[in-house]
C-alpha cells in the first residue's frame, strides 16, 4: 500500500468512526420487538445499529450520529415516519431513508415522500434479505 493509499484509508476510517458514517444504520420503530429483530440481524452482519422509538427521537438521533441509512416505521406516535423523513431531509438533503409500513407503497403519502427523496417504501414485513441488501447498499464507503 502506497503512502497516498494509506493516508486515504486512514482519513476514511477516521471520518467513519468520528462522523458516524460508514456502516451505521438508524432504526426508528415503535415496536420494541421489531427493533430487537432488526438490530440483531444487522449487528450479526457487522453493522453498527442505533435505535429510536418515535420519529422525534429518530430526528434527534439522526442529527447526533449521522447514520448512512435510516430504516423507519411509517406510523409511530409523537411524530410519524413521513414527517420525521421530511425533517431529516431538511437537515441533510442526501440522507438515505427507507420507510417500512403496514400500508401500501402506492398510497399518496408514500408517493409524495418518494418524490421528495425517500429511497423506498416497503410494505411490512421487511424480510431479512431485503434488510441486509438495503444496509449493504447504503452503507458502502466510496472514495
């Protein structure tokens, strides 16, 4: 490894650990059991997982940790996933957010969010393969 490559590697590693980038996934979900399942699966595959129980807490955690990906329930108390998504996009227009919902992805609210930059609306249940595929895709580090 050349000096330049080593320097680039160390810079990326530093940014990933200090700025919350890299393999950090924020799971925002009001169902504690579901949070546990997502967290266990993602951590088993070496992702760092932070959690929040409602949209308001999710927005604050997003500010604090700057995750690579947010996986959020659409229907939660305090602040629903769609409103939380809008606030996150105001903070970071490049934020990667996915909403998981018990409703159809073709609902007007879902379609509007996609137009505003939501990556995807997924109907529950979110399968293990899809969860890991999303996490891998949106937590890759590119130089």
